[in-house]
């Protein structure tokens, strides 16, 4: 039963990956189709940036800049299968640019009512558990918080996280576990 579930999960992931690749290729041929990519990625990208910036209003600019850069550069993406890592790398770089350009502290305090889970909640979590996790995330250092945001809030694979952060996949797994 576990083997069948694993095979089914792998088949679904492959199918989703194939659909995303086809969508990316379609966007490269006709950028008016970018809306589909935007709709798929706005919540996880915004949740990631919001988790780093920790202020809803301040997260809006790097998020917008991420999608503008992706839209204008999608034709330069040579490997559509790496789109997810590519767009999160752009999001990370735009957030780093934001901190370098601003006079803000690198990570401002959480807003009182900030709820990352309004944009992306790890599957299967109850609201109380999610609130508890949000509190725990606020105690992590920048590096740990980024790993958790990429893995559990944005749903990236270990391989995609290693591509975004430019670190070995085995290192990412060790740091997360």
C-alpha cells in the first residue's frame, strides 16, 4: 500500500511538472500566457518573501519585481523544468536587493496580525498548529527561516531549494532535519 501511494505520488508530481514545463514553453512562445504562471506562483512566492521581510506592505514590491523580472526574462530560461527554482531565485535576489536598497533593518518585526498561512499553509495543519509554527518560525535565524519557508510554505523540493540557495542538496536536507 505504501509502495502504491509512493508510485501514485511520484506519477502526480511528474504530471504536474510536465504541465508546468508545457506552460513555461507556451509562455516563451506567447507571453500573454504568463497569467497562468502568475496565478500558480503568486501565493507561494508572496508567502516566501513575506516570511523573509515579515511585513505585508514591504513584501509587495519585491513580489511585484519578481514577476516583472520573470515575465521579461522567461524567454531566456533554457531549461523549463527548472522554472520553480528559477522564479524563487529571482524572488530571493529581489528580496536581497530590497534589503540592500532600503534603510530598514534586515528583518523587521512581525506585524501583529501577520498571517503567512493566509497565503500558503503546509498541508494538513490545523489553524492552532499553524499559529504555533508561525511563532516558532519567528525564533529561527534568517538561514533556518528561509529553509522552512521554501520547503513547507512554498512547497519546493530539496533539489529546488539547493538550486535557489546554491548549496548541496544533502546540506539542505541536513539543515532542515
